[in-house]
């Protein structure tokens, strides 16, 4: 029988593509460019979330479209998107 965590929480962070820097494979948005659920400036993404979801323009993206660290999210070729596209990162934590 699988062990199921009793409690999982989620933290959400919001920014726009225009907050990002770099080009091509190195395009990223720093955690400090996001706001959190309360509207306050984020300082970092959670350490070792169980998983995270990336939404671009409200559409859930597949796992191969990004990578996440505590300091940034990398979205290869994100620089080709319109700068106004909203970016939502949802981190599910234990």
C-alpha cells in the first residue's frame, strides 16, 4: 500500500514574460520578480516542492517546458512570447 501524505499545501507566484531575461534556452524569470498569493514580492520559490505547475496565459504547460530552482524558473524560448503573457508558478509542498 502506498504511503499518502496527510497534508499538501500550495504556494502560487505570478509574474509576466516581460519580467524575464535571457534568450533561447537561457530565458528565465527570477523568483524575486514574482508576487506571492498575498500580493507581496516573493523572495524565493519553495525548497524541494513535491511538484510544481507552470501556467502560461492560464494554460497548464507540460513538464518539459521549464525547470525550477529556489531562485528562478527557466522557460526555454520564453523570450519569443508576448511580454504581457501572465506566468503562474504553483508549487505544491509537503
